[in-house]
C-alpha cells in the first residue's frame, strides 16, 4: 500500500532529551515536508526537501533539524526539545511539482514536559 | 508571502443541505490547490486536487472550483450527511516549498 509512515504515533518526553521522529514513504516521491499543527495557528511548515541531500527551512524551523540521506526517509530531529514544541506533527510527500498533490502521514502527537 | 484564508471558520447545518466552503489566497502564482479533510486528532485525507490550469474537479458529492486569477476556490458538498462532519482544509502549492494552509472550516452536520 502506498503510504507515508511516521513513528512514533505518540511520544511524551522531557525537556532537553534529544528525540527523532521518523518518516518514510514507499512511493518514490521527490518532495517531502514536515508540518506542525497547533490550535488557532493551523498547519505550519517546519522543513522541506526537494530531493536527496536537498533540504530547506520552512516557516518555523527553529529548534528542529532534518536530513535526507535516502529518498524514502526524512527524519525530524529535536536536539533539545522544549515545552513549546508540544504539538501534532505531520510528514508529507509528493511525486512532482506539477500534477501531483501531497500524501500525509497519520501524525505524531508529541508532548514535552 | 502566501496567505490562505478560509471562510467560515465554523459551520453547522442540518443533514441534507448543500453547502459551500470558501478559500482565498493572496498570491495567484500557484501550481495547484488541494482540499483535505481532517477528523479530530487524526491525519489529513486528500479530497480533491485542482491544477492551476483547471477550473474544477469532482469526486462523488464533492465539487471544487478554482479561480486562480481572483485567488479563490470553493468546495461544494451536496446532500450533506452526518459523516461529513470534520474540519476541511484548503492548501495551495506555490512551488517546491510545499503547501500553505488555511486554518480550516469546522463543519458539523446535524442529524
């Protein structure tokens, strides 16, 4: 089944403890993105990638890192999580710039205490 | 910077009504526009994708239109059902940098 898989689905962690949220797609998509969703603020893009080894900042990149060493994987790294990073996170991918939309993962609900 | 606005923010209607959700965007230089559905605490399900060269797309009871020059899109839902209750999100793709989302319309269909 064609899909975007995120892990974990739920995560509770403590301030300052490094964590990684994994994202993998099996559709050979070029474009991948990370978003966070917060009440009243909607979905905002954190980072995006146009291909392997090509990543760039979105609207809210502070406190996050990403890597794209393989086409299928796009992990989101929080080096020192803080409570203001408590949010619902989504990974998404798209085959091409024109002609194709984005497919989203099921989300990761992160709580930082 | 692209901004996307959705009106109304919330809508509650009786079952069976036809309804229209509105989306507007400030920069008309887009590749496509995508409508999503999101159930509480869940992921995003793509409903319709409209390319910049298209005027509308249909899927079952859903019809989405796009007027790129005026920066507007509408999502028409025919014969609404309680199962249509969800938040509907509009997102535009300006380029390689992903999607810009509106804040959504929270829809409740009363049985």
